[in-house]
C-alpha cells in the first residue's frame, strides 16, 4: 500500500526555538514553536496536525461504511480536538474528541450511530492512536 512521509525541522531549545513542519505532498508547510504548541501563539503544532489527520480519516471511513451499507452520505463534517496535558516531567495526549455531523438521506438514528461507532473504532488513524481515549459526538442532520 502507500507510504506517506512528512518532515519537521527544529532549531534551538524548547522554549525559545522555532521550527517548521511540512507535509510530504507539499500541500502544507507551517511554522511551530513552544507558544504555538503549549500556549495560544501563532503557528501550528503536532496535535493540530494529528487532529486534521484524524478528522479526515474518520470522515472518509464513515462515508465508506455508510455507502457499503446502502446509504449515500451527502456530507460528513468532523472536527477533532486533541487534548495535550502535563504528565510527570512532560506532556501526554490524553484524549481526542470527534465532533461529527452528517447529512445521510434515508438512515435512522440507531443505524447512523452504529456506523459512526464502527468508523471511530476502525479508521486507520483511530487504530494508530488507540492509546488516548477517543470520544465521539455524532449528529445526523
């Protein structure tokens, strides 16, 4: 199957250093720093990129699962929120919350929720991130 790569370059110490992250495809390149990661400073951070990857993967997985079950989704929109919290001498990603809403004609609420839970369990990024708690709020619109 496919191998994907991205890269990061960091210069300096943790608090005063700066870096850049670049997707292997070239579709995104952004600066990051201590304040963009641990405070509210400008720039990106690894957790934001994890959130984007998880939201994208989950949306695709759910769309596929719904289509395989005979439902054609018009739209699946997912926001992933990654929580980074202090732990010991460092930090840990403690949870990921997926907030999703989808427009799926002809599906009932129970079936929709079942397929959403299946996508949460089985999208490749969810599997890769199985360490932190991953919660899901699914809304059929």
